[in-house]
């Protein structure tokens, strides 16, 4: 594994609100950096840094098209997060079911 891949994982990548917003933008359609940058009040350089983090974890990819790069979302990479969250969904479903049983028992 190279050093860049070790630096970030999917969870770290989506921890930043700017990167989550980039993912939302790319969910609508593939976009060049100029179209992505116009959604933010930060510099193009700052946006590029966020794009690099997302590329490192393979949430997005860039394809050269003439003089610009077109960025594409790879939403299937979010499955790792969904799988992790699913455990907690089951946990809370069980806790809420227990609470419901206690409430039902107390109201009888």
C-alpha cells in the first residue's frame, strides 16, 4: 500500500463537510473542476486538495478531457460506510424495541 492510501480512509474523507458537498455535486453528474469550484467560497487550490483526498480513497476519479479533468463519483465506495452504519442501525433497533417493551409493560 502506498503512503497516500494509508493517509486517508473513506471515513476520514467524508468527515469533512466540503468533501461531502463535493460528493453531492458529483452525484448529480460528472463535472470539471471549474464547475465544482463555483459551489465554494474557498480557493481553487483548496478545492483541488479536497479532490485529491477523495481520489486517494477512490470515491472519485478524474479523466482528462482536452485541457481539463472531469471528475466522476464512485458511489459504490460508500458501501463500506453503509455496512458500518448498518451494525449501529441494528443496535438501535434492538434498544428501541427493548424500550417499547418496557413502555408497553408499564402501561398495562
